[in-house]
């Protein structure tokens, strides 16, 4: 039962994502609303182990909803992957008087959260925060929408120069294991071809598409490649391989890199972070643990942390179909 | 049966919305893909009546996906509201050899589309394009997400100056009949109070909330008001009425206005427009008419035009609950 | 001589402007660099009178260069306009051990600064911070470039919807006494006509220009009006007056309002703030007082505060000539 | 005398830059204003050789001022570097009835323009369009301000994630021969260290600065490197070399790449393009040739093409001094 909840800790873990601050803010203000004490834990699980705590009130989270990154800082923590590390964390949590924990992060962070919630008597609720959107049990993860718009904005800019010079660009965006960013941003950016890990396209397919595009008299072409797509190993090699079969093309490569992790969160990511932050506290108050809060069909839902990390959200086939048609 | 479809017309009608160009582009390229002739009809139903047609191919819609507005232009057309007007339109359509019509617009446009599809033997499919999100049968309308981000960006800017001067701002955003924009943008913009037509808040409530906010030592306050909220008649009167009961506040009013209709569409609106544009053609090919294509739970769905315009999408109660908490 | 300088105060006064934070940061870090103690004074001259001081070090101004507004807050202060008020301020300054003062603000703020520097033995240097660019002795004031880009971005958005509907928009931007914002943003936004206080255009001129524009088959028209332009009293009246003589036009009005004061500062405003902040400290160290630092021809210069506020920077006639030609 | 001018050609050459469209538009509308015929020449000098001309009127350049890239497309042309190539171009120009030529581009383009103007009796005026700002005779080149803001926006985004993880980033921006972009954007982005070709910093200096920064307890660090800075060969090698001497740092590298060439131009670049476009036509009308129009101290000036390309604009020493201080 969550009735004896008095003191909640919140941390961000793994890669930061725009909108995490909105979630922190919502967690804190929900605690204020329900008369709970709340502590921000700095630098993820390492801060939990080290006792790097800071009590937060509603004003302490003012003016952060519009900021990228995470005010609590994040880190990957090797120590927490071991039983010993998690024991230290538990002792610290007890010492600080924590009754429950909210973990904002991606699948790596949830793996630790899931173990911790099973091993010890401290309830844990996860909030999906990662730009990759690769968490099962929620339509969207916090940060995904912002990253999409950053990628599309970059493609728009590159399109300007691509068109001015009739060039072919290979652009690499994030998505080590999942093509969600590439597929959506590729459609929105007007990419001629999109390469994602979920698909099995060959260099031949890319070359064929670009030849068709030339026949269709496209003046510029963008091939958007998710970093996790194994085709040819990396985007530079892919560009070279394709280039060899496409004489006469003026080819350039651009790796978008870390700009995709930052930036002021979009409306959608702020609202999502706000909703899930409130929901996390309400789930804890209802006595739940070992779960993740998510949004499905515009409704707050829950999923076990175990399922969230072991099941894979499928790529939307309709999107792949649409991508094929609108790139004509 | 849609098997004899050969020539499709597409028009945009009513208020323009960012992402309409993505939908036009998808309609045109889907027609290319399925070997259909497609004509763009300029300036909405008026262009249908006047025969203001332009045949489009895949290249004709290049470089528009990133642009606000509609390349086909839009208009409100009184003549089409009469049976005589629609008869003229039908005759023109026959003269031009149109087999089907795609109408991108809001509820006013769909009313005409619904009547037209019932009165004549030209199949019609609607695509919901309006920043207001007030169409039944789709989670989102094209343009809504872009408008939200425009409003949030404006609030962020106003927040800078509000905080620098410890001011209280009353900001009016669009939403004549629906509070979707205000509710989402208000949460994302960190508004202290949000006034929407679906709610029944009084000036007293606003004043009480602002007094509580002062007690909580908020340094700046934003009250976001949907233009359709009848409280006090208009935002200037509301600001005056509230101001009289809030001595010592430095109050300003800002009406965001038409910037909310424009701007390069967000990733989400471009993808939505692309998906619905393709879906509209595929629905026509399947022999459907008198329907609207929409997106529910990330899946393309359909709704009768009749239901789309007569049923009202409900405001999300969870959002109102979250707004209350995160504004502490 | 400034050799005995040990403790410097810095405040922002009047309307806030994006880039003020860059200037504060530069003042503080220049003090760190030159081994001076520096105090931020909150809420302008009122804070000086009340002793609302905060000692600042290099880290205290981290992560502010990209933020609009002013971390020291600003205010207009009636009390400082009187001799008695300034005497209180002087006593407070002595009590706090201030040796010199940096005032970031516009002409109202400089009037007080000029008097204060003459009446008392505390050296004062001004930094021009105002979006209006209406200060003599500098090519640009801090915040002007950001405001210009905000206005242009708004015009671009409105252009989308204006073009989609073949509309005529009257847009009001800031500039109570000076047309710098309107003239530059009007050229950049492609305005058909620009109305500024420095000019003497009549409604007849506007109407004539719009008729010529119609003859030239422009599909949309923007008339950009500086708020200080007295033509017809206000932008709504102007739109009505012009509309009466322009039958058939679909006319809308948009008042851009306070969004023009906020937003993350542009590169140019951040660099300007940084340069002038450093220069202000170096001028104080060289023993100067009663002056403003500015930038002319990409070189840091100084001007007496008296001249800065009594002389008027002239509107650039070449810009007016260019505006006339490119609006064809 | 330019009195017999009747037909002017305009082309863009070399790397494209945001604001080139504003210059094209101004050239065209100035021609309209002065009753001159004007032809746009596609794809730079190659289009001049091949006769790829398009007559333009005021409406043909509508709705381009806000767009990146160049509507006339650009290219580098090997053939024009030879006397034979330029002779072909001259014959084509005569055939098309060209009386004068406006060349919008950077130093490579001006080299050709200078030779052409000396070898043949067709007057040529250059407009400096390049993001690098490395042209003598103008304070700013068209595209520089937009590129600066793109770089600063990227740094802001990377700063979010850098701060969240206490990371050190090496970011490479454009500037093969000149550090103008790096120096300005580095100050505005709050870079700890800035490496430019004009400077002679060693890896030791970078390491020393970063150690001082660590001592000063900076939570994140950005080193901004102009691509032309030869230190260590490339930014990845530099990061590795510095990293070896900075144990404990979590280091990342980001190469901003081609996003820096695109994007909607800033207000400043649009105004600059508009002014220089009008000025170019007026210079031709006054009978000048072999010159470049530029802006110095907010005044339109001219410089011989020869000087524009052989003299080097100096880096601003005050900026380097300011960069040193504000990065504390």
C-alpha cells in the first residue's frame, strides 16, 4: 500500500532527453499537491549510491519546463549493474528515508529499476525518457518529438544547399536499435530513401531508388540513415559504395550527431513529461511498483518494467508504405 | 466501386493550416503511384465552381512539405452553401472529367463536402486540416501540433519579459469553440491558469488562483485564454476585471493572433498530412465516399463526414487534472 | 582614477532586452578577470535604493548567455527620478561599499545614470540595452537584432496565411519613437509598405501603394506599422480607413506585442552584450564616468551619457530607398 | 557610362549562402524600378556559358526572401577558369544581349568575375555572398549572420546534453581559411576555448585552458574549432590528443557540417542582400565595373574586385580579447 508514502526520490538516468525537466517538475509538483516530500537525486543511480540528494519544492522547479537536458543531470552507472551496487543504493535510500523512487530514463535505466524494485522493498515507477522511442508500452517516449523536429529542421537546412547544387546527401540520424526517428523524420524531410535497422534494404535498393529519382527529375536527394542500420557499416562507406554506382552525382555526407539530444522541448514533449510525472506519483500512491507509466491512445497507461524492456515496439508498417509513396 | 477512378481533384478550404501542403503532396504522389490523374483546384470550392484547375504531377509538389499555408490557396465560399452553388460545382467537375474529390479542411468545409457527396455521384473524402483540433474522428487534425508549438514559443518569449518585470500576462490564443490549443499550450507554457470554453471558471476562480500563486511566490504569471472562452467577454475585459481585484499586479495583455496559423509545419504535422493524403486516395480507390480519414491510436481510420461534423471531440479530463497540478 | 576600484555594481533598468544577460555575464567575468568584486543589483534602481544586492562570481552567471530577459530583473523606478531617491541610492551604494556602477538599459535609465554620476562621486558607465535601437552613439543596442528576427519570423508566419487567402495584413511592431525595427523588419519581411514615426506618409500614400501592388498582381500584402507612427492614431483605425478606400480587400490586423521583448538572444546580441560588458569594466578601470560604451563600425567606442540621450540617431535613408524598391 | 544599359544578367556562384535570394530579388526589382530587363542565369558561370537564361520580373522573385539557398542554383565551374571558357561565356552573353553582369558569390567567383570584366567589354559588379565572411571590403558577407545563428543554435543544443552529463565537446564549425564564424559563435555559445586559423594555439594551450576550467568548476565545456584550424590535423585527432592529457573527461566530438549553409536567412542577411542587390544595379547604372558592393559602417561602399580577393579582412583582436575574458 502506498498509504505510508512520505518521501519520494526522483532521478534521471541514461542519455538525457528534452522534456525530462518537464517530468521532474511534474513529479515535484504532484508531490507538493499530495503533500509528499520529494528529493531530487543528482547524476542518476550514482547519486543514489552516493547520497547526492537535494530536497525540492514547487519553486525549485520553476523555469525549467522550457529547457533541454535534465536539471538533475544524468549518468550511466556501472556500479548499479551489480547486486552490491544496488545494495549500497538501497542502504543510502533507507538512510535518506526514501519511501519510493521515480526513475526517468530509457531501457538501460529500466533494467536497473526493475531489478531494484524486485530485490528491495522500495517501490519504483519508471517514466520513459529517451529520444529513441524504443520502449514498449507507450506510444511516445519523452524527447522523441523534439528530436524529430531537430532532425527535420537539419534536413530542411541541408535541403536548401542540396537543391542549390543539385546534390545527393547521405544524412545519419540517431537510432542505434530503432528506426523511429529516421522513418518519421525521413517522411517529414522529404527523403528519397530511408534506411532503418528494421528494414533489410541493400545498397542495390538505394542505388535503384536514386536512379528512379534521377529519371523522375528530382533536383536534390536526401538519403536518411539511422545510425543503427548496418548497411555497409557506416554512412561514409554507404555513400562511397552508392557513389561508385552513381557516376555524375555530387555526393555529401552529414552526421547530425549530438544536436539531436538537446534543445528546448516541443509542446508535445512538455505535455507528455507533465502527464507522466503526475501519473508516476499517483501510481506510487496507489501502491504500484515495478511498472512504467506511458501514454497509449492519449490515455495514461502502465506496463511492467519487465515488459517495457523485453518487448519491442514494432515499427509502423503504414509509415513505411507512406514513405515509399511520398518520396516519388 | 472505385475501379473506374481516373481523375481526382484536390482542394483546400476554410482556414489554412500548416501541413496542408504535406497532404496535397501526398494526395498528388499517391495518384502518381496508383496511376491516377490529379488536378489541384485553387481557392477551395470557389475554384471548383469556377473551374480553377491545374493538373499536378509529382514534381509540381516538390519543396512544399516544409512550407506553411496551402499552395492551392484557400477561401470560404458562400456560393457553395447553396444547392445552386453545389450544382454549378458538379457541372464544372463533370466538365473537367473529375471522378472524385479530396477536400482538406475543417468542419465548415466538411459540411459542404458531406452535402455534395450525398447530392451528386462524385465520391468525396475529407482530410481534417485545421489548427483547432475540433474534428471528431481523429486524434489530431493537420496544423494543430504546429499551432501548439507556435503558441508555446510565444509564451516562452513572453515569459522572459514577464519574469524580468514580475508581471502578470493574460495571453489570448486561438480556439473559438474548443480549448485544445489553450489546454495543451498552457501546460507546456507553464501557465498559472488556463481558460477554455469547455470549462466554467469565473473571474473569481482566476483571482483565487493568482492569489494562491502570489502566496506560493511565483515571480511571473501567465493566464492563457482561448478566444472562445466567454468569461468576461474578451481578454482585455478579463484582465481589467481581474486586475481590479489584484492590486499591486503589473498586468499586460497579449493577443497572439494570426502567427498561430502559419509557420513551417512540425514533423508531426508533416507526417500526419502525408499519411492522410495517401489514405484519402486509397479510400477513394476502395470505393468509399462521404467519409473523413483520420488517425486514431497511430492507425489510419475513417469516420463518416456526418459524424465528423456533428459529434464533438471531448476535452481530455486528464489534461485538465494535470494542468491543475503542474501549475502549483 | 579608477585604480582604487574594488567593488562594482551592475543593474538592468527599463524594458528588458534579449542579450542583457550576456552583458551581465561579461561584466561579472571581466571583474573576475581583473580581480574586482562585483555585485548584481536586483530590479534596477529600486534595488540600488533598497540594497537588494547579490555578490556574483564567474559561476553565478553560467548558463545565462542563451536566455532572454535579465537574471537581475528590471523595473522602472519613480523614486530614482527625484534627487531624494538618488541620494538614498548613493547612501546605500556607500553602505555596500560600491566604487562604481554599470547600468544596462535604455534612454530613461541613462537619464538617471547621468544625473547620478554628476551628483555623486560614484563613477557610472552605461551599456545600451533596448530593443528599440534608439540610442545615439552606438550602431546597435543590445536586443535590437533579436527583436528584428522575432518580428521577421512573425511576418513570415503571417505571410503564409496571408498568401493562402490573398489577404492584406496590417501588422504593428514595437518602436514608440523610432522606426528602426519596422524599417529593417519590413524590408526583411517583404512588406509592401512600412510606416514609421520618422516618415510623414498619409493614408493616401498607403492606399496608393496598395493599389499599385494590386496592379502588380501581388497575391498578399503586409503593411508594417511602428507603434509610434501617428498615422490615424492606431493600427486598427488605419486598417479601417485604408479598407474603406480599398473595396474588395480581405483585411486583417495583428499586433505583435510582447513576444518582441523575449526570446533567446541572437548571436549578434550575445556578442554585442559580451563586448560591451567587458568594455564597461575597462572604461571604469581607466577612470571614466558618465559615459556609455557602444559599438561603431565594429569598434568599441564611448559617448557621454548626455549625448547618448539627447542626440537622436538618424534613420538610414538608404534603407528607406531600398524599402521602396524591393517592395515592388 | 551606364546609360545604354538595357539588359542585365544575374547569377550566383560558388557555395550557396542564405540571403542570396534576397539579393537576387533586389537585383530584379531594382531593374524593374529602373526599367531594365533582367535575366537570371542558372547554375553560375556554367549557365552563362551554356545560355541557361530566364527572364525575370518582379513577381518571379516573390516569396523567396525568406528561403535559404539560391533560386538560380549555384555551381563551381572549371571551364570559366580558362580563357576559352570565359570567351564562350562572352559570346553567349552577347548572343543573349547582355549589357552587364551581377555576380553573387565568394572569392573564387570574384576571381572569375574580375578576369571577365577586364577581358571583355561587359561591366561586372560583384555582391559578396558567402557564409565565411572572408571578403575584403565589406563588414559582413551575405549568409554570415545566418550561419552564425545556426552554429550558436547547435551549440546551445549540445550544451544541454553536455551539461546533463558533465561532458567536454569538441565542435567543428565551418571556416576553412577564416575564423570569423568560430570566433563569434564561440563567444555567443559560451565556448571555453576557440581555435581559429588566425591564431597559433597549441594542444598544450587547449589542455591548460580546460584544466583551468575544471579548477573553476565549469560543469560542461565546449571547444569550438574552425575547420581550417590546422591544430592536430582534424577535430577528432585534436579531441584524442587533448583527451590523453585530460584523464577523467568524458569527451565527445560533433562536426556541424552542411546545416551551416542552409536555413531561412536572418533579418540582417535579408536586409544586407536587399541593400547590396539594389546597390549593384545602381553602380552599374553609374558606369562602374570590376567592383564589389559592400557594407561598411552601415553604409554601402565599393571595392575593386581585385582588392576584394587579394586583401584579407583581419580578425577582430577585440573579439579575441573578449573571448578570453568571458570564457572564465
